[in-house]
């Protein structure tokens, strides 16, 4: 049985999920902007910030390690199922038929659940990454506001939403310098969704008693 490697989840989709920006819309506006003045627009490259900042790199490295662990766990689970199936087949002649059928059914269910288990592991990685990126987002927000206010800007857009802009409007490097000065690493904690679901079920059952 082949094992599909869990796709790396560190992506622009995950970055957007962190809630740093609403793409295509201004996120920060100046409270002192004058109606008569032309709007001052700034842009920032969120993807580059998360890829090149110290904290962003720390998240990427940890995600790689977690992905390797998740793949190994999935391979071990599949290997265990295959080994048990081979052992059961070898013992078939000496086993009670009812017991054999029950064991065969259990292994069949376990084998059929492998795709679902893979999806759960992918989701666990995604949740872990999103939570880590959200921590960086919280640190980044006041930095962005400080720069926007200092430049008297009325609008801040993500680089992905802009076809062309003068380099003088790009504040990415300024943000990167300040961000690295504020935070250098973020701990990525893996989420066990199965245990969380089991705990939630137990709590609901207890509440109904």
C-alpha cells in the first residue's frame, strides 16, 4: 500500500487565514486624513514578511519537522495494519470462525479509515500553523499602524492586491526590521483533533446526565 506524503501546508492560503489582512481592502486608515487631500496609499508584502522574518522562518522550520513526524506516524499505522492482516491470515485455519471474522472486520475498518486519518493529520498541521501565524499577526498589527500613522497614509494594501506601485509606497522592509526586533521565534504546537473531539463528546455526555 502506497503512502501519500502529506502536502506541506505552509502557504499563502494559511497566511491569509492568520487574519493579517483583508486582501483587496484597506486595513488601516488614518483618523486625521483630510477629505481635500489625495489619499496616501501604502503597500506591504505579507507573504514576504512571513517567509523572510525571523519568526516566519521559525514557523516554517517547525512545520517541516511536524510534517515529517505526521508522515512517519501514518506510515507506522499502515504498517501495523498490514502486519496484523498478514498475521490474521496465517492464523485463519486455527482460529474460531466468529473470532476471525470479527478481527477481519476490525482490520478492514482500520484500512478504510486511513484516508480520513491522513486528512485529520493535514488539518492538525493547518490549525497549528494558523495559530502560530496569528501570534505573528498580533505583533505585526501595531507595527503597521505605527508606520501608517507616521507617513500619514489613508490606505494600506497587501502587495498581492496591487498590480503596480512605486517602490516608495512599499513599507515591507521597514515592517520587517521592526518585526524582527520584536519577535524572533514562535512555538508551533501540534493539535490533536481526535483527542479534542473525544473530550468534547465526553463533556456533552456528562452534561446530559
